[in-house]
C-alpha cells in the first residue's frame, strides 16, 4: 500500500491549482453579449443578426393599433371600442365576470379603489369616478391593463385582448353607475331598483342564472361593499 507523505500531498495540490489555471485564456476570450453594439455579422450595428429587409410576419402581425393598443393612428387613445368588439349585454357581463376576478382585489366591486387587499394595506388605486378618470377615453383603460400603470402590474399575459376590452366597457358601466340620475332609467328599471327582492331576481337573471345554484351568495357579497 502506498503511503502519502504530507509533502507529496502539498505538491499534488499545487500541481492541480496550476493545471486548472491553464484555462483562463480560453475563458476570457473576446466575445459579444446578445444584442450588444458591435458588428459580428458585418451587416449592422448589433452583434445579433437582424431580420432581412422586407420581412413580413407570417401570423400575429398586430397591425390594428386600435384593437391591440387602444390607440388611434396618431397615437392618441381611442375614444370608442374597436370595430371588432360589439357593445352588447354579453360583452358587459363578460367584462363584469373578468373584472370581478382580476380587478376587485384592489379596485373593489364598484371601482372605488377599496378592494380587500387595499383594506389590508396595499396602496389604494384612484376611484374610477375621479373626474380625471371619468374623462379618460376608453382606450386608456385598455392601455393601463395592457402595460400596467405605476404600482399596478400589466395584465397582458393574463387577460386576452378581447376580455381587456370587455373589462374596459364594464369600467364605463361602473363609472356610469356611480353617476347615474333616475331619468336614465326606464320605468321598468325604476320599479326594480325600488324593490330589493326584484333587484336580487334581476341580478340572478343577468348573471345567467348561475347564481341560482349557489343561493344568492354572489349578490350578498357585493352588497357588503
Ligand atoms: C394588485 C392590485 C391591483 C389590481 C389587481 C389591479 N389594479 Fe389597477 N391599480 C392599482 C394601483 C395601486 C393603481 C394606482 C397605481 C399608481 O398610481 O401607481 C391602479 C391604477 C389603475 C387605473 C388608473 C390609472 C390612472 O391613470 O390613475 C386603472 C384604470 C386601473 N388601475 C385598472 C385596473 C383594471 C381594469 C384591473 C383589472 C384587470 C386592475 N386595475 C387591477 C392596483 C391594482
């Protein structure tokens, strides 16, 4: 059996340190970072290869700025829904459904900025009924959801384009609901709002009857706000 003396061990350790050190010249060679300014391919200003001039996306070109960005051709926010989105009761109900899921934790069921996590200490968003937001074009609300705003993060990856428009449309309904005058209602609606039982029945029907199977928990939880 071989015996290692301390001196031999130290020598072996030294040899290993020296040998691993041989790699430095390979590791420190010149190179570009991705997209770094440089001319690696001799065809432009960046180290990454650019698209050939004239390339057209095969799919998903998203050229419709109104639909995809909520903006007019001159970059101002669009004041109307895009042509592909029709203002129907279904759109508003879908908007309500998605708003209730994604936005109420902070903005509250009425859009007053008093959602549950705000009550627990999260910074409060402004109320949708602030004069400034009442005057904002609908495209602005689409943009806030798409790109985020200040402390609010973007919902681009979580809510589809179509649903973002549905929420924007429903936001308008919330704004109107807090500023509505009785003369905006038909006599039939005035009769309904003056009778709490009829309001419950109306809401149940508006939500497609889905509340019926769960009692009226959906409506009562909203009444708390
Ligand atoms: C996690 C909490 C949170 C959620 C969820 C949230 N927001 Fe916000 N939102 C905020 C906060 C906070 C602000 C204020 C941000 C600031 O001023 O820095 C804000 C601001 C806004 C504003 C006003 C921007 C302005 O000009 O002042 C709009 C509109 C808005 N949110 C829409 C939405 C919509 C629609 C949803 C759901 C898709 C949503 N938010 C979900 C927290 C949230």
